[in-house]
C-alpha cells in the first residue's frame, strides 16, 4: 500500500551520502541559496503548524560533490525542521508554478510535487536539519553529487507553539552548499532508508475531553494539517500489519521491515516529537545475529543528530530491521509548549503536538 510521503522529520534525519576519496584535496566552492521572499507563517484551521515549501536555485556552475550543507534558519525559535529535496526534471515546471515567484506553497508531508501517491521510501532527499544539528557535514570520505544548474525544494516546518510570546514574524532562511568538482571523483552512492512505526497514545488515566476519542482526534488532525494526514495513521498501521481501524493503544510503537536487497548501513538517526522517550533500531531482533544499529535512550527533541557507526553493518535481502519507540503521554500536561492544549488521543501526525516514531539509516548497496 502506498501512502503520501510522511517525512517530518524530522527533522531529523540523515542526508543522502555518497563516497569520495579522502585523499582528494581540492579547493572548496561555496554556493548560497536564500528564500526569494520572506514568509509569514500561518497555520490552517486554528492549528499550530505551517509546512511551507520553496524552490531554491543555488546556481551551481559545474557538476559537483557536496561536502556539507548548512541550513541557516532566520527564526530559530519556531523552525521545527527543514528538509531539502532534489527537483527531478519531471517536476521542475510544477515546482516553478507552485512557487509563485518565491512565495512558496503548503506541503504537509514531503515536497507536494509529482504524484499524489507516496514517495515515502524513495523521497529524493538532499539533506535535512533539525534541532541539535548544525552544519550537515558528510563523514570523512563521503559527499553528495549535485549537477550543474540543479535546483532544490526547501521544506520548512514552522512550529508556532514555540513563537516567543506568541508573536510570529517573517522568516527568510537560507542554505549554504560547500562543494568540490565532480570530475575525476569516484563516487559510491549511499541511500536513505526510512523505518516508521504507528503511534497510538490514548489520553492518560483521569484525562478526558472530546479529542480523547480517536476518531475525533483524526478529524481534527485532518482539519489543521491536511486531508491526507488522517490516512497516514491508517497507512502506517497497514504497513506494520496492524488493524488500521481498531488499533490497540500502547506506550510502545514497533514495526518490523523485511529488507528487499543487500546493503551496508553507515549511519542512523532518530525522530520523534515532544513525547518521545527512546528510539531503537535493531537488525534481526531475537536471533543469534541480532545487531543494534541505534539505541537512543533519553531522547531529546533538541538533539536529533545522526550517529555514524564505528563499523558499517552489512544487511542481506530477507533480513529484518525493527524500529521501536517509547512515549510518555503525561508530558502533554507538563510541557510548557503542550500543557495548554486540549487533551487528545495522539496518532502519527506532522504537527508538533502530534507524534512520530521514525528511524532513519544511510546505507550503500
């Protein structure tokens, strides 16, 4: 089953990486791309989140290898995350039309370009930024190919709950690319793999309200984000072989993914929102060859940095990778950003007051 791209992430997550010889000592060239126009974030239907996409042209003058990507948010307090997507030739015209000469377009879940169906497993990410991440520097010996004249889409998630004193101002963020020439470089492509698990958090004992009903909560989610959002919660349950209509609430989210090809894992990162407590990625759990790829205990939303594995781990076709998250929904009544919101049944959703369980790995064939 295909579902709409549900990247949030998070924020979060790892950029696509490509190998480059460490011995290559070439002078770097820098390109800066800035949002054409300042954007005043607004949330639909009394929501608290604005997902906005902008078409950026870094005006790269030669086929290059990107050594680092730096996202520079102008309004750090309420920029929840940013993701940079490649713009394929098939989508350039659509992106230029949607961008409306720099004003951008709403894009809850992915870039909003191309088919309405999911690019969840194949989203052409260039890089990402989330709290706790500074410059996205490729590990030694790695880089990201970028062609001459290529453009990108910058998706920014504005969390209006975090606006200082509730005051929202315009934002005009930018990115900085550090590159070297691609000519003569030997590249070995690495790809991003995403591992989601459904989130089903009932209101804590003694906490009541209309949105503690799951159906009401999903209707509210669709109204304040997008009509596809409510279907994402069902879609992830289906992917993880759970009942999409009557899922069982749990403080633990878990999903197993059987790999369809051989690959080698190089790095891993977690993404949850404010109620997340831990995230773990395990290769072949419960077997003699069980290997922990990532174990982020005491998860901190302000530190979603990736972990580069000391030794890359080989994964074979047919192996299983499990993502497992734990949550504490009582934090909703305690955290300053959430405690004044109406109690609700919490599902997977792209708003800051919703939740996610998403593991991300960078791997090579």
